[in-house]
């Protein structure tokens, strides 16, 4: 079945020019007739994740942003500092669609995908900040009856990342976890997973409100990095849990080093003999985000058995294989309205996404704030 007249649909595009300018605009894109094994999805919700912002805004200085055009067809431009253009070299001159994940209704289907017509599905495959998206039927995750697009849209990036963190812990032989920016939507999911799976988790937050939020959903170990007692509190939590693996969403600053130092202190607190080389317990921090874009700073007060690395979802999924990924998907679908529920600060149309006030709001990347783009809002 093909869409009536194969209508065009709006799609959000991000372009870096050779002169060092970011351009955001809405392009009209023809909706292709689906192939035999494809479907056309009317995208009704797509979340703004930090990974989406990296592609959407690039290295632009948003303090220089200007919006022109009309309310329905805005054009945003912003300057990219010359020193940062080297990092943008791979995408110069290429108008790129944005949006990792989304959900919506299947409105057309090829001959072999007719069973999906009218179904609410979630998809993960890029270019989701668009009114229509053609996707292989095999990549569509059919959502339970009664599930809204807002509920189903964020069922990949954050849920699978949280499950991947626990999976990494088990694969690498650790028994407990540390997580920073722990009051985020992802952090709340991870806390719920750990409670369900009886995994000890140390949550690191930056405010009393965030601490109260996590304790309200059952978190046991919550350390507030803004308090003078933070390091003492962190070491006590690490002794109690035995956590030797951390996932850091902050990236820049001193927190990574503080975590490793705390893990070393916790290991030494139970050591039976002293070693001038430090404990032999391996301590690992994976940086998976960059909420702080400053340099990562650390001293060497944590012995010789330690590691700092990067962690990304897609390489992890490739490593564990399709059978394990299928189990992860099943768990997410079963818990969409409980463990993996997301809460939104606001909902935006495609045009709303290019307004300066809204960009300021979602680009804050504030812990606990999440915005949903509704590409067909108002249509």
C-alpha cells in the first residue's frame, strides 16, 4: 500500500558550511513508496537526546545564533569557532538529517509488511526529526496496544544504554556500579533496573532536589557532589557496595578522578596488607557523555590497577549479538510504562525546535529535563 499521492514531509536538517557556519532548516522531502519489505511511519514523537544535540548543533557557539525566515519555515544560523572547525571537517557541506529514535503510526506498507499497517511502532535508525520515515519492517518494534508515541519514542537510547551498563558490569566481572548525573531519565531507569536485579548502585548527583528525587524511587546510595562531605560520602558508599565500575555522563572536570580515588580508598579500607603500589583491585570508569566539555582531570592517587575509557551503545549491542539484544528489547517493551517510562519537560513542533528560547532550554542538557519533538504537531 502506498501513501495517497506520496506527500512531501518536513525534515529537520543540520548543515556545516565551509565558511564556519551552522545552518538549521526545515526541508521538504518526498515520501518514497515503500518497498516490499518496508513501511512508511508517520513520526509522532522523537526525543532530544544529548547524542542528538551533538549532530544537531555541532560545535557551534549558540550565543551567536540568529533565526530568520518565517514562523512555519525558520532558518537558524550560528558561528562555529575556527579552532573547532577541524572537528567538523567530515560533515562540511553535507546537509544531515537528525534524530536517533522515534515512534509513530505505520501509514503505508509494502507487500510483505501489510501486517504492520495501522500499528504504533518504535524505530531506531536516524532522521527521526521528520514527519515521515521509510524503514525496513524488520527494524520496527511493535508497541503494545494503548502505547502512545510519547511513551514509545524513547525506548531505545536510554533504556538500552541502562541495560547495557548492567550487562557490561556482568561481562567484565564487576558486582556493583557507580553512575553520574544519576537523576537523569537514564539514571532513574538504571536505578530501577538495579533495584529489580538486586545490583548495588552508587548514584552521584549535584543537588539536594536530585538526591530527594532518587531516594523517592528507592535509591539506597546517593552522593551529592556539591556537598563538602562528598568524598567521605562516596567512599562510604563504595565500601558498602564494593563498586569498582563507573559510568560517567559528565566527562570533563575532576569527577572521574574522584571516583577512582574513592574506589582505591574503599579497596584499601578492607585490605589486609599495605602495598606502596596500591590495591590490585581493578577500577574502571567509562565516560559515555560530555555534559562538561572541559578537560578530564585526575591525579594518580589510585594505584596502578585502573582504567579510563569510552563507552557507546552501538558497539556494545554489536558485541553482545542479536539474541541478547532481542532480550533487551523484550524487557524494554514490558516496562515502557514503569521501569523505562520517560517524563518530558516540553513538546515541540519541528518549527518550535528552531526557536532560540527553545534551543536555550533543551541545550542546557539539565539533569532530569527531556524534550520531545512531535513532527506532525499542529498539522
